[in-house]
C-alpha cells in the first residue's frame, strides 16, 4: 500500500464505539455500568502518548530524558531537562492536552 493512501484513513468514529457499548449493555445484564465507566473514564494512556509526542516535537533529545505518567487525568513529569525554560515549556505543553486536569512537575535541570 502506498504511503499516500494511508493519509486518507479516518480514525474510528466515537459514535460507533458508543453504539457498540450500548448494544453490549442491552445484551449482557449488568454491563451498563461497565459501558458507562468506559465512556466516562479518563483516557490516561492517550494523554500520556499525546504529551510525549508534543514534547518530542519540541525537542527530540530533551523529551527522551522526561518520563510522563498520567493518573486520573493528572500528568506528572519526571526526569532531567536541558534548561529551566524547557521545564516551563514542558508544563505548558502538557496543560494544553485535552482532558488534562493538572500537571505536576518533578523535573530538574541536569548538566549535560
């Protein structure tokens, strides 16, 4: 498959996911609460991936030294940064990600 064709692919529609969860709730007793939790829950893994990608876009080498963890939509940044300015930018980048409630910075400036 040529690379150009892969750009035409669309992401999986959320309506289809919701419809599938609703159907599962109808077919399996007690599944309604599981379906509700799946739709309402915080996508921690997606938030972590998004923050890592945004940091890597800003500074590929600097992002490698930063560990990103997400728990209940709260992002924690740990590790070494090149400068104190990069720490501020990393926190700002993490705050811009959708559904992030808060950002905790445990970053320190480390000599190269």
